[in-house]
């Protein structure tokens, strides 16, 4: 082989080496570098707020007080004239104490007598008074008067209470004022009095719930 032919052969070998990139079999090796995926940011967790409402306490009526059923009286300690004058009657239920109340207001403190009666009659005429109830209490004030007092009922008044069913002014005659109570049954009662800021006196009767 001539020197020229040998030179051509060597140049051909170099060209093949350059195209193959030095990798056996002429394959081109490509390396891809991938960046690791960034980890996702932690998701914030919201804790639900639980509101607990305490149940309302159940209001239960108080047990009925144990009061006697015998007559109660208080003598008059003032002077007349004038006789103590009835100015108002108020009634109300007191479930927290286990009783109903009737309160009578006078401009001075009269004497009184309170007790159970088998029947109720009009003071002046003696005619029977029809009053709702299974038992009856008669309250008599003396000396006292209630002539033409505005707002006083002139008939029986019915109320929806546990012990007290109805009441009526059944007498205003010759210095006596009478108020009768119709009850759901015979219950214990108490009687008391107190002075109001305006100087008037209140006599009240509390009736224990059956």
C-alpha cells in the first residue's frame, strides 16, 4: 500500500470515531437530570369549634308548706272613728313558695278573723253566696268599711290558681267587711300584715298549694 492510501485509511478511522462520540456501537448516550419534585406544603387543618349550650334548669314548684287550718284572729288596737277603710284587693300565685296569696290594703290596720266555714252567706241578708270551690274561708275585718271604694269587685272573681279558685266581698255592713275565698280543697294557711311606704296596712292570707 502506498503512503497516500495509508493516510486516507487513517483519516477515515478518525472520522468514524468522531461521529460515534467514543461510545461503543456508535450509540449516543444522553443523561437527563430531573430536579426532585418539591414536596407539597402542609395543608392547614381547621379544628371545628363545638359550642355546648347548657340545658335550662327546669323550674319545679316548691313543696307546699305545712301550715295549720285553725282560725286566726287579731284584735283591733286603734281608735275610731274613722274606721279603717279598704282600698284594694290583690291576688297572686307564688309557685316558688308553694302558695297563693290574697292581700287586702287598708288605710289603717283593722282587727280580723280568718277561718274555714261550711257555707258563705251575705252579711246583711243572710242569703247564700254561690262561690266556686270545694272548701271556703271567711275573712272578717272589724272595724272596717269599704263603701264605694273604686275598683273593688261587686261580684265573685274566679282565678286559675292551685289553691285559690275564687273570692268575693260578701259583706260591708255596720263596721264589718267580709271577704270569702273559694278553694280547691281544705289547705293550710297563714295570715300576716305589713306596712307599706305610703303608710297603708296590708293584711294577707297565704294558702298552701294542695
